[in-house]
C-alpha cells in the first residue's frame, strides 16, 4: 500500500514551485530541451542515511523531482546487505514506514540471533519500481569519502568527492596533502570514465565541511570542474565566517585564477541537499529538499544529464525557479518564474582581466598562518550589476574573465539549514567574450 505518511515535512509554497515548473515545461514543444529537476547527493541506509532507498526515491518522485542519485559513502547500492530492522539509523520508525508503504510482499526479512533483519535492496532491483521514461530517473553514484592525515596529533581533514553515473565502486585514495587527496580521487573517476566509456563526472562536496578544502587546494585540480556552492547539511558552513571564506568566495577566487592565470576551464557550482534524515525535519538535521540542480536537456537519461551538466546547461537552486537562462550575442538574459508577493534581486558577479592578484594569509592570535583560504582583493567576485524584478540582463564588455549571476528572493526558505535563509539560485559562470 502506498502512503505519504512517512514524509511529514512542511510543504507550504510547494504548489507554486511545481506550477512554475509545469508552466515552463508546457511552453516547450516535444523534443526540445527543457528543465529537469534533480538531486546529486543522497544517503540511505546503505551508509549513514536513516531510511530505505525505496522510501527515499518515493519522497523525491512524489515531490516533482525528475532525477535522483544515491551517493552513499564508499559503497554502491548493490550486492547482498542485511541490517538489523531496529538497530540502525532509521530504527523501527523507518522499518514500520517501509512495510506500510511497500508491503510484506516487497519487504524481505529474516531472523538471525533472535533479531529481525531487513534486506537492503540494490538499485538494480528497485529502480524499475520508480523510473518512468520522461518523468523520473535514478542514477548510480558514490560519495568517495577520503581524508588527509597531516600527522600525529593533528586532526584529519575530510575530502569528499561525489561521482555521478558511476559504473564501478571507487576505493578512496590517500595522499600527501588535501590537494593531492582531492586530485587522486577526482582522477580515479576520470580514469574509470576513460576505461569504461561511460559518461560520468566527479564533483567536490561541501568544501567548508570542517573547513577542509581551501580555494588554493581546489584551484589547480584541472579535472575537477564542479563543486557544491550550496549544500543543505547543517555542518557545511556555506557562508563561511570571519576566518574562513564562504563557498561563493571560494568559487570566485578559483575561477579568477583559473581563467586569468592558469589557462584552465571554469569551475561550475552545484546545489544539493546531502540528505541523511528523512523522519524528523528541522534545521539541525540534514533533510532532503534543500538544494537541487535544474538541468536543461532534450531527454531524461543519465548520459544526457551528465553531458548537459558538463556543458554548463544547468543552474543551482535552493528555491528560486528560472524560466530561462540565455547567453546570446554577448548578453546574459535571465527570466524568473516569479511567485506572487515575492521580490527578486539579481546580482551579476564577475572578475575582470588584470585583477589584483595579491593575497595575504590569515593569521591566528599568535601571528601564525592558518590553513584557510587566503585574503584576496575585492576585485575578485565584484558585483558588476544589480537588478530588481523578474527579468535581468547583463551585456559582456569583453573586459570580464567570467560573469555569473545570483538570484535572491525575499522568501524565507522552508526548513532552512540555517536561520534566516532566503531562497536563491546560482547560474554558471559565462567566460568573457562568450
């Protein structure tokens, strides 16, 4: 029996978002590129999530998502796996909901040492229960969960890389520095792609989780083209603090040097929810539905999503929906799918050629340099234009290395990961002259 009871989460404002998406879709003729909504960072009971993967897939599908990727830590949802039906992160609550939703005919149990166990079904088993052509797609992924160990008495630093559309499990790689660990794990994904021929890409997760990854670490990793500018986990510090750069600041620093000095391709920004907790919803938990990507492609396939994302045909969002993002004739044009009574501000942000490259270390109270992103000029990531309203345009002058846009609404986010969070969208950087 199907039921919505396991998914008791605030939903105020959802109908207007879905309506906006439906209107955008209906305006496109068959076969044309359209927007697909998806999440690329999801955890289940296969690692440290607190729900069964089928229940999670149902949550996203019922809420209008078009694709979902499971990214459990250092494991693919495949093979034989039994868990205690009550002594796990979801406990009896998750099991009872699982049975209620899918029935005894689907839920497989056994007794072992006087304890009831439930079998975790793999993606290959349950994807047919949810996938619908042109409506919903499940993608295999992995959160490659590595660490850099700086030495005795020093805390390890987490370096997590998601692999999208993975074919085979990747064992996390160690290294001589954070940058080395990141490079090796990113390259492991690229190596698998080249060996198997299956389209896939890596992305850096939550760089400010324990403030492990700095702009300088990320800057020179040529094969790392994506990172999370927004992650809905309450421990990821997207905004940074007085000592640490926020993720948007990291993004601008990396792209300024990649495009202005290193001759590399730009870094693109993703939004994800990093869902772990599916039963209780509050800002202290990593709940689903906080961040996602909107991908523009003709067909809903895993390869199609990878190719469109690699081409930059997507934007990231924590709530704001865009009707269109267009780059034509040196002009960036944005149309917002506005909600009644909500105000919108679009800021075009970029760095110009010849920017001040001088940087300074951040010192602690003893005057020692801290291992954090350095301080750079305000010429990096400057606001080039600000527009109020539901449409915004920026014409490239030829002096910009790149321009990206941030669209912020006046609407407070439902179930935010931090107090006062406003719904936002982020477009991808447009390289100057394009």
